[in-house]
C-alpha cells in the first residue's frame, strides 16, 4: 500500500469530515488511509496517489460520491446474528418483555435498524421472530424499518442474497428455515422479507418520523462521527424511542454524554433502556 504523506492525511481528514461527517483524528489515520486506498479504484484512479492529489485539488463531491466514499471508509465485516450475545438477550428478554406488554389495539412491535448496510441486521431480527418467537406470541407481530444512506448497500439488502460467509453464525436449522439456495448464494425467504422495509435516510438530517420499541444503531454512527455530531445524531435517535424502549449499540461503544436519560439493561453493556 502506498503511504500517504502525513500533511495530505491531515488535509484529507478535514475534508472527509466536511463531506461525510465522519471523524478520523490522528490516531485513526491508518483507517482513513486504508479506506482511501479502497476508494481510489472505485473512483476511477489508477493509483492512490493520483486519487489523493485529485481530491485535494478538487474538494467537491456529488451526493453519490459522498455515499461511495463513506462506504469505503466505514466498510467492515457484517453477517447474520453478528454480536451473538446481543441477539440472545433480544430473543430471551427484550422482545418478549415488549411483546407481553402490547395493548390489544397495538399488536406489533416496531424496530429500527439504523445504518443497516447490506441488510444482515434487519433480516436477523426478522429471523429471530420467524424462528424463535412467532409461535409463542401468536396474534402479535413485528415490523423492522431498515435505513442507510448508501443506495448501493440498500439495493443489495433488498435483493437479500448472501454468500455463505454471511451465514457463518447461523445454525443449520435456521439456514434451512429462512433461506433458499441459489447457486453460491443464500437468499432470504419471503417470510423474512415481508417484515422488513428499507428506506434511504441520512441520520445526520432525516431520522424516521415514527417511534420505535427497539432501535439498533451498531454499525457506524457512534464509531465514525465526530463527537459533536455523534451526540446530536444519537439524541435524535433516542427521541424516536417509545418510553421504556431499548437502544442497542455495539458491544464496545460508549454513548456520548449529554443524552436523554438512559439506563443500562441488566448485565448487558450494549443495550440501554429509555426513560
């Protein structure tokens, strides 16, 4: 990998923050550099050096280019039931508690997967309902809103077809229940698709208008936004929680200060209950 000179990394870190809101301080410049190397080819440049020089000389991006760059800078491994402990607590405690509390005129839970990437997370929630909870809570239901700023990722999510590596945490019986084989790909069943709605949304400016019982925000928001923006975005997300609803973040993420009152779910660092 061609090393990007430090002065250029400093300048690019500032530009990336203006373009995307993503935060790359000096201690994360190695991540920034790896993302720029990935982005160079996608932006039609034969080398990282030419891409960097062009971007520094032409510091304007179209909305589609902003999305593409953000994807390269935040790309990570994702797969079904990623963070198994979190999904186990959702299955065993969180979702049953909320389902048992449903009023007669309000017979389904509403969940939001914020920054859903390629769709593995919202389909995992649908899978939990389909395979583990639907029979137990007959007559009730679950709907998942999945949002992301990246149109290409949303298109992949709506296709719902994945390589075996995305299913590596799934027991064989769940694969059989919820996926259909198509060559080298595994495609989610109609039962899983029917509970998930995908929408393009920029969390910095346009969170959904509705309220939710559970919000999962584990993929990029806390990790990559600069601190002030991070706090603002998370406050907006928390405001979309119903009273007593659950916010699910990454296992190693620390919530920004100055947020609405939240209490940790017992013994689970990644799940918080709204006041």
